[in-house]
C-alpha cells in the first residue's frame, strides 16, 4: 500500500518535472537563438544595418531583400571601396573605384567590373555584368547610392534581376 501511495505521489511530481523540463527546453532554444543573433550583431568584421547607419536593400527577382549586416571597408590603402551586404547566406557585393567618386556619377558594371550575388535558394554563383551604380549622396562620413543589375551564372542559364538597390556605407579617411 505504501508503494501505491508513493507512486501516486511521485507521478504528478515527475510529470511536473518533465513539463518544466520541456518549458525550459523551449526557453533555452529561444535564449540560444538570441545569443547567436547577439554574437552575430557584435562580431568583428560585420556591422548590423540600421536606418541611420550602414544599409543595403534591393529587390531580387521582384522580392524585397535587405542586408542584416554589412562588411565595413576599413582598408584605407586600397583604391576601392568594397560594399558587401548579407542576410543569412544571401549576399550582394561590388566595388567602387575611389578616385572620381562624386554625386551623380554613374558607374557601369561590365565583364571587368561586376557585382556578385549569392543566394541560398540557388547554389550557383552569379555575376552582374550589366547594370550600374549611381552615387546619390556623399559627405565627409557617408557614401550613398543606388544600383541595379542582371546577374547570370556560367553554370546555369538562370538570370536574376536585382532592382531598386540602395546602400549607405561609411567613407574611410582616405576618401574625401
């Protein structure tokens, strides 16, 4: 009889422990995701995008895309400014020659100056050799512009349209 009473008293306790364990497990998963995002936001080499800082956004085949992080260009000795925006495994990148940058300047993409596009849904590497970047604003701190390109891959026949692109990046001290 004592064993039966013991089982009846212990089972509710164990059920409570298991359900608490499951609740803690869900909370732990949420906490782990929050920690991952915090680490990503504060990782050396990338900067979280914001409305007042770095940003990059575009439409990729008509769907809105925006970078969650950008790679700052801290190489003051380079003749180029590298723009690299990413959201998860998807990213857009291109370079701009520093010399001659000015508001209104339009830079055409070509075989020798292409944008790069990587998409999770399509493992091919895409190069945007047609299209352009236009500088819309430039001051002591920031460079802003718009871009569009058609990206193709040598390994597939697929074409990807990148339109309504816009960006803002910090200017490194050597660009003025």
